[in-house]
């Protein structure tokens, strides 16, 4: 969700991926260090930065700009290509990848949302067997867009943007950004892949999941400074949770009775 309004350049995206995933790019060719590949532990690519002549993207000028190729859900390809700075993948499968300009014209946050999708889509070994075991995620929320305390007060259920590859049974620990800056809720995913088209005020959604409230945390329990003690330097998108932090979260929080 919205927050950091930096423009996407090679350097801002390199830094964001390093902070969120702890991954540094590898040079694909020794004689072309400007071509940078991002790999998961399995070896799968989830991103590659390539300098491209803008004319090859259908742009009028022939200057060279960096693009980031990321994997995308084919069902979301059409809506992604409608966005400024998004193009059919350069030198990649155009049904499963997109290219994003890193010339400063696209907000870094929007690029990182696409990176998060790519990272989720490349999870697992061969990718042929979808995940079946629930897992825990740390996910960000922006209080400017939604008052979670009001949304969860009555039914204890909300819809949530499907930024990661969530499945039913996953637990989302929600970190609310400034001015709160802390983990405030734990919710269970009860339904996934719900069509929900929304594009307003910088918030874009095509697919959502349904969440059921499990527990509430005081803002003093897990502020960012405490998360950093567990190695979580920032929460910019859905991410896994270190085991020791997950144990602390499970032991804390006030359970709720769902109506």
C-alpha cells in the first residue's frame, strides 16, 4: 500500500530489494555488469535489470534507460500494462513477465509491489506444486488509506490486497505505518483470489483476500524498533517472519471473539 513516494531508479530499487529480501543482484555476463539478476535461494529469477533503447519499448526517443523485468500473474497482465511505465516484457515471455521503466517516472512503491508479486510467484522448487501448508506473513498497512480499528470493529472481517501468494489458513500480522509504526493485528486468511477492482488515491487492487481477525496488539508491543531487534529493518511488502519474532507474536496479543 502507499507510503514511500520515491521515484524508481536502478539505485532505489537495488536498495529496496536489499532491505526487504536481503538479496543483492548478480551480474549475468562478466562483460556486461549492468545486466543485474535477482535470484531466490532456489536459483529462480524474480527480477532482472537491463539497459534498453527506449525505442524498443515503443517510445519515440532512442535514449537508453534501465528497465526491470518481473514475473506477473497472467490474469493481472492486462491491468499492469495499462499503468504508466509498464511495457510488454523485453526479451522475456510476454505472457508471464513485464518490463518497468526505471527512469524515475514510476513510483518506487509501485515497482516494489510488482517485485513482491514476482517474488511470490517464484516461490517453491519447481513451481509446479502450489504451497499447501499455511505460513505466517508480516504485511504493511497505511493508516492514511484505511482505519483498521473501525473496519474490524463490527464484523472482524476485511478484504485485503492480494500482494503475496496467500492461501487459505495463512496468518497475516499487520504492521501499520506512520504515525503508528507497529504491528497492531493478526488475521487469518479465509478466502483468496476474490476479484475486486479498485484504483483510487494511489491504491490499486485487482484481487483481494478475505481476512478474519484473530488478535489485537498494543502499539507499544511490537513497534519498528523492536522488529529491528529481530532483523526486520523495514516492512515494505508481504514478507516472511523470523522464527523468534513469530514465537513472540504468537505469545502476545489479545485474542478476540469473532461475532
